[in-house]
C-alpha cells in the first residue's frame, strides 16, 4: 500500500534524524533511541500476530522479513505458547 510506504519512509527519516542529533554530543538522547527500538519491536510483534490471524504463514512472513520460517516461529511464539507455523483452519 502506498500510504504504508509513505508512513514508513517518514518514520525512517525521523529515526535517522534522532540518531544524528544524539550523535552530535547528546548522550541523554540515547534513551529516545531505546524507546524507538522498543516501539519497533512492539510494532513487529503486532504485525506478525495480525498477519497470522489473517492466515499468513510464518514462511510467508519470514520471506518478507528476509528470515526463515523457523526464525519467525522462535521470535514470535503464538499467544498459547506454541511455536509459530502455518495456521490450521477448521
């Protein structure tokens, strides 16, 4: 989706700007990069779990992330604690 692309590109530019500001002798600003890192981890988890709910397999998700199905399953376990994998529909 083009809107998603635009938002992601803007977010990347903003994150880069924060990094450059911190690099210019603002060590107190490192806390913000840590918060951004956590927000990104949370966003990835939300996206992966949401895609699974819509029937996307860990293999498909992994292809988009450039990682294996196993890496997706290990990093984002299902809510019930089992490892990820293709969703079984009944």
